[in-house]
């Protein structure tokens, strides 16, 4: 072990996956070189964070555990994009396997963009089924944002490859859905299934807004994702409304503009 260069051990530390942390500690715990001892110390802290994260996730599985004796396919539902001035509203629907472990799963708003993107891929890899429903701005104007959100949720459920036995929803009861439902206030921070759905919805919507940013670069959609920032209001006043804007959300535009 003494012959292994510290720079190689450092590289090993930085590229290792979470599951390999215990093996790294065991391999180098007796190496007395200061550089290696420092890396082992960092790995031990990382292992403790993993332990704490697993305890947090176990608490987030309480709703799933409550229903898994009665139901097999438990589906989390959440949305992204109810408040923006532009772009679609997107709903996510995710059915996770029993005891599925996805570390750092949480309300999408509490995660960095990099972590959301990583979890977005992991969710799709591990889920029994994951889907989204997208409702465009024209339908948001036609039906109102609440009804459009329900439509997106119903569409996400329809797009699943597996029909759910029960829905765990973030705060709402979805009309016209003939599946048992459990609305959970702030569910994206209390249920792993809803948290996964929130990430599916948020990342999908962000990807859409990045594409709109290429089409309409002067509006800055990559930065604000269609929300009502001063930058966005100023762009609307300068360049006008475009098809992806929600007309109903722009009625009081002047009230938001700095004099």
C-alpha cells in the first residue's frame, strides 16, 4: 500500500461512488501518510453523512410504508410551473419499488440543479415507472392554472407504463381520477415518491425552458425559467409577448415594472 502514490489515492477518492466509501476506508485506514490520513478522514465524514441521509430517507418512507401492505404500486404526484408567466405546467408521476434507495431524494426546490439532474436520471433508472404530463400556455389560459395543473397530473398518470394502485399527491386531490388518493401537505418533503415526482416535473420543465431560451434568447428563459423576475418583465415590455406567455398572467404587467 505504501507504494501507491497519494495522487492516485486522491483520484480514487474523488471518483468513487457512495457505495464504495466503506471499502476505501478499510483499504487505507492503516496508511500513516498525512495525505492519506486526511483522505480517510474525509471518507469517514462522508460515510457519516450517508448514514444521516439514510435515516432522513427512512422518515420520508412513512407514507409509503403505511400503504404498502394494502397496495403494490404506490405513485407520487407533483407539479412544477404553476407560477411562471411563460412556459408549460408540468406534472410528474413516479412509482418506486418497495425499499428503493435513492440518496438525497428531496423536494426539488431544496436541491441544486446539478443534483436534480443526477437524481432525474437515477429515478428513471430505478423506478418501476416514471412519466410526466405537460400542459401548454394556451390551455393554461383556456382552463386556468388550477385546472391545467390537474390536466397535467392526469396526463402524467396516463403516461405511466404501470397503473398505480394509490396516488400520493402533493397537497391536492385530482378530480376525475378513479384511483384512491392521499393528499399530503408539503408532500415533496415528506414522501420519497412525491419527491421523485417533483424532480421529474422540475427537471423536465427546466429542459423545456432551456430550449425556449435558444428560440427566444432575448427573454432570458434559461435564467428565470419563465418566472416573473424584473429581467423578464423588462424583456416583455421591450420585445412584447410571445406565444409561450400566459396571457392571463400578464394582465397587470405594469404593476410589476419599476418606475
